[in-house]
C-alpha cells in the first residue's frame, strides 16, 4: 500500500496461524501449558526440529528468550528447504517439532500437542488486497469478501487457520 501497488483501504485480514508443537503419533504428549513447561519439554527432548522459514526464525528467538538457546543447539535436526517439520517428526528423526499449525494438520504420523502458550505464541496474519491497477477490481473485491465470509471459516479451520 505504501508503494501504491495495493488499492487504498482494500487490505483485509482473512486468517491467522499460530505455531504448534508436535510429537510422533503415539508418543507421550509433553506439557506445553506455560513458557516454563515448554522450556522443560524442549530440554527433556533428545532432538528438536523447527522450520527453515519465518516460524523457525521465531523459534530460535524463543529459545533465546527462554535462556536455552545454547543447550538446544546440539539437539537441533536440520530440515531441507520447504521440508515439512511434521514429516521429520513422523519418521522419528526428531522427538519434538515446532511449525505453523496450518503446516501440521495434514501430516500423517504425528500428533499436535497444541499451540504454543500465549506468552510464547507468534501469530502470522494472512491478508489480501486489490492490486491498484487490477483489470477486474470487482473480482478482487469478491475474492476478499469470499475469504472473509462466515461460510469460509470452516474451510480455513480445516486447514489449521483461524478466520480473521
């Protein structure tokens, strides 16, 4: 919008996604109810994996905030670019994983323990807007209206996103 590429006042948030914690299907679920509980769970895990994207960058700062970054470094399992964290956990290459919930919900062989607790959570906001030079601005507006309609909420939730 600042560059004039998105039509003024057309930006609309349509979904959010938080970071979830996963373990392999059938494994005991660690307590992640508080920042201290997450810290204990991570320190107790033999191996840890997080994405190579934006949520992974956040996880690194979260470990620093918790004061465990140095202790976690030797436990970190590397992921290939665009490799789903859930698949690494499912095949047993990492004991605990962190990734956007929307990236985890469809991975087989894992169980989502839950979202990070509020004090640690990092929310990604998905938004849309009409291009300032759109040839079909009404179609762009219709898509944004569709994505924010109550009927879209079920589909968003099915894919690990929260409406809004």
